[in-house]
C-alpha cells in the first residue's frame, strides 16, 4: 500500500508528506518523521487518542466527584474545616507521588504497560470511597485514586503527543489541548449525574448522593479497560527510541496503516535513549531549563486557581449567593458547559493557528480580571450583582478553558522529546499536584476566614503566570521537538547544547 515518507527539514511547521513505496526505517528519527506526517486514512491512531482522552476524562471525574458532596461528608463525619481540607486534598497528594513515579515508569517500561495498569487504581479506589465508613477510609481511598491519576496523566499526554502529526489541523498541540474539553466534559458529566441522582433519590436518602457519585467512577474505568486492550499499542516513537525498530514497524502497520521496512545500518547514529532518574536533571540543562520553568509556572498557577474555583463552586454559589441545592447543581453544570467546555474547544481549535503562548496569555489575563471583579463585588446584595458575579465566574472558567487549561499540558508535553517526555510531564504534574494539594487544603480554610476576599489571594496565581509568560516566550505548537533532539544528538544527554534565546 502507499505510505508516507518525509524529507528532513527545519523544525517548525516543516513536515510535508509525500508518497513513497514503501517507508524505510533506519533510525528512530525516521519513525518520528512518519508519525509527524500523520496516520493513513482509516488507521487506529485516532482511536488511541480517544482512549487516552478517556483516561483524562476519568481523572477529571474523580477529582471533581467530591466537590458537591463535601458539605454532606463534613456533616456526616463531623469534620472540622482542617479535616475537610485533608479529605479534599488527599487525592491531589496521591497524584503528587503518582506523577513522580508515573513519569519515570512511562519512559522506562513504556506507555502501553503503564496505561494498561493504572485503571485498576480507579476501580478499587472508587468502590472503596463510595463505601467508606469514616473519613480515614475515604481519605485513603482518595489518596489511592490520586496515585492512579498521577500515573495516568504522563502516559496519556505521551500518547496524545506521539500519535499526532506535528503541523496542521489536529497537530500535536491540538491533540494535547483536547485534554481540556475532555476534562470539562467529565466535570459536567459529574454534575449531570449528581443532578439525576438528586432528582430520583428521596429527600431522606440524599446523604447517599456523594457515595453513589464517587462509586460511579469505577464504571468508566472498567469500560476503558475493556476497550483499550483491543485498540491501543505502544508508542512507535518510544519503541524506536529504545532501539526496537522492528517493534516500531509493527506498530506503524497496526496503528498507522503504514507499511515500513527496517533497513539496518552498520553503526546507528544515535544510541537508544534509556530512562534514568538522572533525566530529572536534564530538565534543567541549557536546552530545557526555560521551558521547564515556564511549564511549571503555568501548570501550578492554573491548578492552584482552578482547583480553588471549581472545588469551591458549589460552596461559592450556595454560601455567597444564598441559593438552594438544586440551583447550586444546575448553576455549576451550566458554568462548566457554557464557559469552561466551550473555552476548551476554542483552545483546541486555535492551537495550530494562534498557538499556545498567545492563548495562554489571553486566558490568564481574563482570569485575573474576573477574579479582581469578584473580589470587588464581594457578597452580592442584589440580583444585578448576583448575575455579574456569576458571569465573572464564567469568565474565569472561559479563560481557563481556552488558555492555561488547554495549554498547560501543551507546554509540559511538547517541550521535551519522546525519551524525556514522561519524566517531563511527571515532574510538571508533581508540581501541579502540589499546587492542587495546597489549594484544596487552603480554600475551605481561607474561604471560612476571608469570605469573598479569598478572590484577592487566588488572583495572585494568574498574575504570576502572566509575568513569567512575558519573560519566556516559548511556543511549542508546530515545533518538531524530536527533530531538534535528533539534530543535537547525544549532546542533549550531556547537557551541553545551547539554549534558545
């Protein structure tokens, strides 16, 4: 069959496919070029991307599922604000450790093995959380669930990046950015489930609402386990980077619909790239230091602010706007669908054209303005101010959707080549989940002490990220990061290449 081959060239928006018979593979660089050109029509590459996004969906559902029920949990288990903070942040704390080990394992044993294993954490943890007899068991189950989230995100981002073309519609940046609407779709699904359960449960049984919501997380996890074993494969670029060109050729045939022939060379130009704990140090060499700092700041600032807002959304609507449970659920759902989800779709659409840097700057600017507006309004006293405050909340979520929500992962995933990507995303997520843990722990405490003045504190996060973005203008969309790595050769590992200006 006809296949895609690519001529070597510069690193940005440079991959132009031509028809060849057949594709010849002599090195990992050849495999990367084939992948960068895009899969053949009718291949399974898009299915792999969809399954990876399914993992992201589950991550978001599990992180969101406790948000509405936390007040009932606090009441049922007689928790203090500090204890509520510990229960709320347990999942993020688990994700810190999961990301640290998950990033290394993703690069060490491969994307496929980690991806096939981590769903078990979600199944066990979701059922245990739903049946928790006390806050200690609930916190432990949420910690285990968080560990699964930490494992899943580095491998999911690797799949999204390594099964997509480098330029044009649906490029790597757009595929990675798709994690954002998938995330918000999961958040909205969570609220839809809560709404449905609220409608059918008798009033005296509403205490079961949070248990059913948490336990339901096992259902999509089981579905993903059943589906992905049929369609998902190892990343061909990762296999090639490990020196397994024959395995990469088989994956290209199965997943990309591309026939490839391995042609051996007497002396490979680049030796296989093995995972090592020392690679965490490579993140801060001359080439990657600025990118690592930028991705870390964007991700941490985005996570700190978003987790405070999205976790506190039911509390904000109920307490600040004096609304009942049904209005709270409907308003939270509407804000997620109309603002966050739509913003996420815009982020995906504009990734190949406008780029990640500009959209992140615009998103953070809108978030900062929205939080300042909420802080100035305080507790709304009239219907006009209530509407204004809700619209400002929507503005924050909209800016999150098309800006840092979409592209925090774009910067974290596409700033590093394949052999370093798992560790890069894992390190980034370790910092991001640390920010989440702090945010989830502090928000109930700060909201109780400061009321609506807490928005002044949250506003520091997007402002900090804006300043760093203006200082480091790195655009990952359309950039062939693996091509850069192959050009630099083994000097990348020694940390001797010159950083970009």
